[in-house]
């Protein structure tokens, strides 16, 4: 029963982290910010690096074997907890670099929105194919191994 609560709380944390990230992207990043200079750039690069390293390390077989031997039934949930907490940390600790890289208006703005929505659609399709409950660590991972390269 405790393991079941653990995986469902991890799934809730995952959804909460995604909602926070969406809010952060749409609201916080859309506002003009004062310059944080090189210090902000270094902090942000560090945050993204730690987030990426977690994803890279947990994809390695030796880490899967290690966690699989310690707690096989919650291994994916531990991954989800750590990834969710790191995503929250990225959003909350992010420091504005300042300045403006570009200003899109008119057709260019619409094309940017279309590209972003297409990316979101691709992510949604991928998550649906994987099974959101499996992705969140709530349902046990299926037995398929390797990289799935076909959608249908």
C-alpha cells in the first residue's frame, strides 16, 4: 500500500512540475526581465546541465541495474521524483539573463507559435504512445526494450 501511494504521489508531483513549467514558460519567461549578466547565465547553464545529466545517467544500464536491484518496483517512480524536483528547481531558480534575442511580430510570430504547437503535439503523441501512467512510474514499465522508432 505504501509503494502504491509513493508511485501515485510521484505521478502527482510529475503533473505539478509540468504545470509549473507551463506557467513559468507562458507567464514568467514572457515578461521583460532585468539583465542578470554572466552570473545568471552560469546559474542557468548549471541548472540545465544538472537536469540533463539526470536524464542521461538514468538512461544508462548500470544505473538501471543499480536501482533495479535496490527497489525494482519503484525504480521509475524514483526517476520521476528526481526529474520532477529538478524541473521545479530549474523553474524556480532560473535567473533572467536579460536583453532580447528577437522580437517576432506578424507572420513571423504566427510561424513561431505554429512551430511550438507542433512540438507540443509531437510530445503529446509520444507520451500517449508510451502510456502516461507508465511514463509517470504509476504503471510498471512494459517489457519492451530498446529505442522505439516507429509510431504505429
